[in-house]
C-alpha cells in the first residue's frame, strides 16, 4: 500500500511595506509546527485531505494525483506534487521558483495584469478557479486572488485563498455546490471575522475547515462568532478521509491540527 507523503498577510499600505508584513507572517510560519501524520492512500470514492499548515493543504485522489494548495517556499511536502495552486498575497502563498518536476502550476493571478481563470483536469482531479480582488497600495488589484475548486470523486473542495471581500451572487453561482470549504479565519490579514462568517453562511458547505489563523485564540474567536449552529469537531490528526457519503449532516466545522 502506498502512503500519503508528507502556512500573509494582506498588503496593507504599499508594495514596499508588503516585504515587512511578509516577514512578520513568515516568522509565524517558520516556527515549530505540529507533526504531519501519515494516512493510507484513498480508495475509490474517497479523497484524502491533509493540512500542511498556514494555507497549504495536500489533496490526494484515488488515482494517486497529489495537489498542494498555496504552494510556497516555507511549507513544501518532502516530495514533488503533481499539481500546485498559488495566490499572490505574498510569499507564504506562492513560490517564484516552484519545483520544476511539478506537472501543473496554477497561479491564481495573471502576472500580466489580466484575469487568470482555469477549468482543467489532471488525472481524476478537475480544478476550476474563480478570481477575486485583493487590496493593495493605491486601492484594489482586480483578480489578484483566486478561489480554487477541486472536484474529485463527486466531492467539491473549495480553497478560498487569501480572500479579501465577501462574495457576489456571481461568485456563488460560479462556485456551485461546495462540500468542503477551506477558509482563512485570521480576522485581519484577509478580512474580518464577521465578513468571513457571512461568506461561510452564503456558501453553506457541508464541512468547514479553518486555516490561516495564527493561534488558538484567533481560531476560537472565529468559532464563537460562527455560532452554535455549526458544531465543531477537533481532529486528532492532520488528515481526514472524505467521501460524498460521509459528509456531515447537519454541516459542521472540522479543525485539523495546525494553524
């Protein structure tokens, strides 16, 4: 049996200030991290999701396709994934020098200043992107972030990236039915907790997995604002096996060890 192999702040004032902000965020990322636990490769009908930390997850399909979200130079798994997605915010969400062995590098922004959108497949994984805006020096950078949707074994996993605003009806329509939502809940670098709660309620996933929260106090503050109608389950390991049949009813929050 094969085994699964084993996180930026927002640019708040100007591109020059982004470096200093990134350094503060990088310090959070570079500190001691919880161990990554191994999990059996998923069988047909299942998807394995592992929280690597910060905003990076490893997604593994039954055909053995490996995807890493918000791939960067700080949190890389000790193997070369098949597919990586990245977001612009700053260096803990992207890499300027991704491993050349990666088969598919999907940047959630267009370096030329346009709008980057994907609808592609690799093996048994379909990947779509929905562009959103980010705040930058001088105002807003249009389409500087992307939400990535991964469709595997009839399970739709959506990673919100470094989302800076609530979603429009068009965004929600483009996302479609979301089973598992990977959401940044820092309350500062992306957007406030109230806005993120609004976003989660609009999407209404079956499962919410928090990420990008820099410590348990921030996480628990967000969960308190989310309310009792979202029961919380704390996983003992970084990995969770997902399938359409096992999705919770009613919806719940699953906290994977990390930050």
